[in-house]
């Protein structure tokens, strides 16, 4: 039995590495797509746009501005009261600057949050 497990782990290892590479590439693509979506919406509306996971459904992403987030909290009730706009800003994957162009994300913060997003996708796929 022990030998069988060793052989099975040896066989699974290359496929697991391949799965990690594929999921990482797909997550990177999704992140770039989400950032482009937030930037285009920011150009249209001018508000600060937050790219975050949907509340109560972490496998999807969406963009919020502050007013939409507050309306969402009112509609959801008790569970969403724990989330504030400050926690949205700190926990989002990306946010655009405000109308005046202040408070944008630095390149270092963008890279840190991109890596966090990829790590979350790998965790959801049960690869790490």
C-alpha cells in the first residue's frame, strides 16, 4: 500500500504542476480583464471603482462604486453589515483613483494584490 501511494504521488505530481500553471495563467487573465473593466468604467463615470469578489460568492468578481456597495449592503441586510467601504477598499483586488486622480494604487500594491488574487484562485481550485 505504501508503495502504491508513492507511485500514485509520483504520477500525480506532473499533472498537479500543470494544473497550477493553467490556473495561474487563467487567474492572471481574469485579473487583467477585471482591471480593464474597472478602468473603462472609471473613465465613463469618474468615480472610484473597486474590483472585488462578489460578497457571499468568492468565485466571481465584480466592480462596485461606493453608492452601489452601500445599496448592496442595505439589500443584503445583517450579513453585509460587517463590511464597510473601508474594508472594501482594503480587501479589493484593485481600485481606481478618485475624480481628482488622487489615492490611486501604486505599482507595488497592484502586484501584491494580483499575487493575492492568483493565490486565492489556486486555493479555490484546491491546488495549494
